[in-house]
């Protein structure tokens, strides 16, 4: 979400406008009784612009790649809570630390 | 203490010998999901553009290959060209989501072509 999403919506709108212009162009050709050889210049420009904007949106909106190496910086923090089930805090060491605190206070 | 440290160094060397590829599966899934998302969206956009341009038969498929090649380059640039810190192998970035993208490409290609050129 954010800037990339807005850019993507804008690209899709440009494409819709290009489609509408092509429809109009074709009806014009029908009146002039000519064959469709290719899209007009402004439609081609719009299509290229729409493709570039959508490309940018498609590459930025889905999010960032996360590193899969276990040695990398971000994975060290993330992998810690995975072991939380094996951590036991309810043992007799708890009492020991309380006594230590009392000793430190006095 | 000495015994413990020697034990640890032994373990480390045996790990190096085994050389098992250890990776974070959750992050790999996340990266593959991002690739699928990008490819699906861009194949839909490519299909609409091919339909508006009025491509037929082989030209449209060549256009699809072009769009997917540009997408692959874009994804590689997004990964900073260091594939092995984000994916298992480099061809994951090039090939994943290619065929499913082709289906939606053909769907939206015919859809846009019908709207613009036939009706």
C-alpha cells in the first residue's frame, strides 16, 4: 500500500483510457472506410506509460525480499521466538534470583 | 572447558563437511509469494496491452515472453542480483509463475481484444 499502489491504479487508468481511445479510433476508421493497421501514436505512448507504471507498482507493492540465510542480520532476531516453547522460566532459579535481588538491595 | 571447546570445534568442522543448505523456509515462501504476485499482475497488464495493440496468434505470445523477460530483470534488480541470499537457485526468479501467468495473460488478451476490436 502507499505510493506504489496509487501508481499502479494510475497505470491501470491510463490503460483504460488507451483502450477507450482505440475504440474511438476504430469507429473513426469505420466511418472513413479504412482498415486498422496499428494504434495511433498517442495510444502507443499511453500504453508504454501504463506498462512502465504498472511494472513499477508490481515490483514495489508486494513487499521486500527477506533473506533466507540463517547467518544474516535480520534472521537472528526473527529466529529467537521460534525457540520460546523450550524456554522454562518456572524453575527454582527464580527463587535464587529473588534472593540475589534482596542481597543487592541491602 | 577445554573438552567442551574441542567438542564445539569438531562439530563445526563436521557441519562444514556435510555442507547442508540451511535456509529460512518462511522467508523463502514469502519471497516466492512476492514473485507470484508480480508475475500475475504483470501478465494481466501485458494481456490488456496486447489486446489493445491488436496482436494476434504468435505475436501475442512473443509479447508475453518479452514482458516476462523484463519482469525477470526487474525482479533480479529488486533482489540486488544476489540470488543466493533470497532464493535457492537463480532459475526460481526466471521461471516461477510462468505458466500460471500465461493462463491469465491469454484470458485478458482475448478479453481486451474483444472489447476494443470486435464489439
